[in-house]
C-alpha cells in the first residue's frame, strides 16, 4: 500500500481505544500531548511515555497532530520569543524520539467552526455541519460581537434574523456551545466574555500582518526541523475563509504558494486536507496536488457538500463535492513517482450504528471513521492495481 494508514487518537481518555484503531487496519495513530500547555516544551520523557503506550498496542506514532502554536506567537506579543524557543526545543525532542511529521495550524483563537455537530443525514447517521445563517445569527445575536454587522450583507442579516426567530432557547444554547467548542477533542468552550476579549486582541492584526507573523515563525523553526530531519505540515483553515472578523491565511492556493515560497525547504510543507480546502469552489484539489505534491507531508481525506447559500455538511468520504477518485489518483501518482509513503487519515466520520449511543468526540467516532477508511482503502487498492502496477 502506498498510504500509511492512520487514525487520530486523542490519548488515553479517548473513547476510541488503540485496540479499536488497530482492528480498523491502521498501522499507526496520530496524536498529541494534549495535557501540555500550549507554548510549553514537550519533554523527551513525556513523548516517550506516550510513544511506549502506542507501541505496546502494536501501533506506530510518527505524526504529531498538533504541536500547537501559541496565541502569543500568532500575535507576536507577550512571551512569543520564548514560545518560539520552546517550539524549537520540542521539535528537537520529538525528532530525538523518532517522530517524523509535525502538524500545526495558524488559525487565530479558534480551530474549526461548525454550527451543528449532530446533523441527521437521510440514512439516520449524524454529521458535522456549518450553516451560514445560524452562524451569522450566533455572531450578531448570541455573541453580539461589536461591529459584526459590517461583515455581512443586508440579505445575510435578514436571513439570520429570520433564522434566529426559529430557534428555541435550547437550540440557542446548543448553537453557542457548538460554535465555541474551540478545539477538536476538547470539551471546553469559551464564555462570550472570553471570546470577545480574545477577539479584541486581534483588532490590529489583519491578514497581511498575520502572514508576516507566520513567516517569521517559519523562518525560525523550519531550519531546526530541517536539521533534525522533521517535516512540518500546516493544516489549512477550516472553513477556509475569515470568521468573526479574524483573518485566516491558509485558505487559498495563493496562501499555500506564499507560505511554501517564503522558506523553501523540504521541512516546510502541508497537511493536505480535502475537507477544509474543498469547501472553497475556487480551490482545485487535484491541481493543488500537482503543484505542491512534493510538499504534502500528511493527508486528511474527507468530503463536504456545499450549497449556494454557503452552508456545508460533511458527506460520505466518497461522496460530496470532492472528487475522491481524482484526488486519490493524483496523490498516489506523487507517491509512486517519489517512491514515498505518506501518512494519511480518514478525517472525521459520521456517527452511525453504535456510535450513536456512545459519547464520542465530534467528528471522531470509531465506526464512522472506520467506514471512511475502509472505502478509501478500497479506492486506493483499485487505483494502484489499475494504474501503478
Ligand atoms: C479537525 C482537525 C484540525 C487539525 C488542526 C491541526 O478535525 O483536522 O483541528 O487537527 O487544525 O493543527
């Protein structure tokens, strides 16, 4: 097989166990030391403890998702210089423990954003969804972000008002929880006061400035990663456009080009996420692989279905707007040509069958992801047999 098949594992508290992941046919997991505060050093000791738990279960750990970048680094204030030094130390430590790929992102404050984490599909399974009118209603009427109305058209605001009127108190509460869920794998959410205060700290940071901060960070850390044989993989913005007035700078082909060109190095690469990039119609997923394939160090495969109103939901892995056949073929062509095997994971999965009765991290149910992986694995085998042997 060309792809190194992995699944994300959130650590010992994850309801999906290492044994479940092994049975899904994966050779490894991708994980992170979620208990270490953002900005602090990952010590060799902590990395090795986690590594030995994974290896004892018969799996490998080569990819970190994520070694988080602190808000201070993104804003270049407070302790950012110390955090960058700590990041370098963590890179040296993870390399010393034999890890190979470090995923990270540069999204301000929030990582992904969804309005609904239990959107019922026709077959009764549940998916993650982003509904634009609900999101705008959240921004304007629940969060009440000062100046938010300037970001929307009159029609968008009217639609959001109508949508807000349909919401019960319980639905408003759920919308608020979903929107401020923050980080995948975390159950903590921001309070409105916290998020409004955090948003204020970005008042003077536009996209151009945030890009400068990203490039400065990369100038500092990429040479260290390169020297110790690690590959950095930036995850694109999810969804790939600005939200809550915050700039987002890893959304388009131009963004990818800028960040790869700023520090040309084999260590400066991408986490190619079809679910995130694919939400924009102007992102041609196959041509991104053709252009930047050598810099793709980690792959997330999933598909979304968008509509004209700007909503999207997470579809089956082989359905939705992503042409997964074409994407897979282009990825395998790169691996075939380079004689490499790039780690991949089925990104997210529906809540289905027993998942529906269990508490799982949104997007990270065991059976839903297993279904996605099984389909992707079959697609891969078919393409390899027909095109590359
Ligand atoms: C969502 C994930 C992202 C990803 C980070 C990487 O499910 O794909 O949260 O892990 O953005 O830093």
